[in-house]
């Protein structure tokens, strides 16, 4: 990993005033997700809109997608260049569940997402996958930034206020990834967990929990991984 990527990959644990957000009762909350690039073909997207968001989401034109909310219609317009790969800005419908709509946003080579609250008409920064807590007061989202060896992970309150952000790996030393993180999930008791897997030995796997310790959020328990 280059030094530049290592700096981008350094885990940034940000507790921004929502300390209770990670300790709510979470269970089978709404799960919204985007597919791969082939899912954005016009016919495939049209079928998805018809099946999940008829009367709510509409492809008004090739480069305009609209979402009807209780507060009015929101329009998401693509930005040129339209036909250059990994360039311009493009919006696609992904999913709709329990009063929320998820759109995929391809902004250059970054693949992100925007979540729309149908009742409030609010747009919230999200990702290609969103997993809500059972009480809908918080959600987890993940994004694939360009040039990053891993995913950017965030947890936000339902109104979009950020609580924590980090990456899908654990560093053993600054700039050195020791373990990757997989299968993020909320537990029934309100804890946020993942499975850690050592980079140098994929047989070394264990469950970790996002825990506030020493004034910052950490994945615990910690375990030493062999050097690659």
C-alpha cells in the first residue's frame, strides 16, 4: 500500500455528539442496497422502479430522475460529460423500503448514494448499501471511494447527523492494515458488530464490536495478526 493510500486508509473515529446512537435497540431494520453496474441499464432500472417505487420514482428523461415525497417532487439531474466512463455525475434508482428511497450516485470514479425520506422530503448522504436500526433512529452506510483499499463506513442518525466514520479494516500500525472487516450488522441488543479477518491469515477470524473506549470508538476485542 502506498503512503498516500495508507493515509487515506487510516481509521478516523469521529464521535460527533450522538453517543447514544450506537446503543439503541437494533434488529431487523430496513435494508436498502444497490446492485452492480449492470443493474443500471435503462430496462433493468425501469423494471426495478415499476416493482418497488411505482408512482414515487420516475425516470423523467435519460438524465433526470425524480422522487415524489410528501413535501413535493425532488429532481436529480446528471452532470456532463454523460457518456465518458468514470466521469460526470449520474443518478440511478436502487431501492425503496419503509418510506425511504435509495439512489446510487456515480460521481466520477466515486460510487456513493443518497437516501430520501419520503415523509420529510429530506435528502441524506448515504452509500451503496444502507442498514437501519430496528427503531429507525440510526443507519449504517458504506461507500467505495476511488483509490481506497477497502470501503468507507459511516453511522448516522436518521436525520443524517453523523455519529461515527471509519473504514472496513483494522490497522495494526499506522499505514498497515492488519485485518479486514466484513458482515457489518446491528445486534438485537443495540450493538454494532462486524467480523474481523487477518490479512495475512484468513483462518484467523473473530467477532468485533464497535465500542467507545478511551474517549474514541474502537473495534474490540483487539487481536494481533501475523505480518504479511
